């Protein structure tokens, strides 16, 4: 997928409402996870990504700063994020828990 023509979301558009369920792509456009939820709004928010698993089972949740993702909307309006991390690198991060 060529992300160069996709519109980047502004800081005020980086919300859970816009990102929840969106796909996160890594190297070579590999799907590395999906956005489970967020803590905060904008580039200072923490984005919780579910990595691995199948149909929501067995996934590991990790939290990353929104500023470390390139968050955009494609030509059809679908929001997604791109990261330099691989699926394995995300899986190696500490598990996020909402406690």
C-alpha cells in the first residue's frame, strides 16, 4: 500500500473514536496489530495495540506513544497507522494492562 498520498490526521483527530479498531502496519506493509483503545488525545496519547492472536483471542496488548506512529486516512476514509516496528518487536514490548 502506498501511504504517501494518505492524509495525516491532525492532533485533534487523534482520538479513540477515530482510531479504535484501526489496523497498524509495520515493515513491508505487514499488518502488525490493531488499535484496542487509547489513553488521552493527540500526539501525547498512549495507543494500546493488540498484537498477535486470532479473532481477538491470544493477543498481547502493548502501549506506544501516538507520536511514534504515523496515523493517516486513506483515499476511502479508513484510518490506519504505520510504524517502523515489526510484529516481533511489538510482541517483545512489556504487556499493557489497564490497572
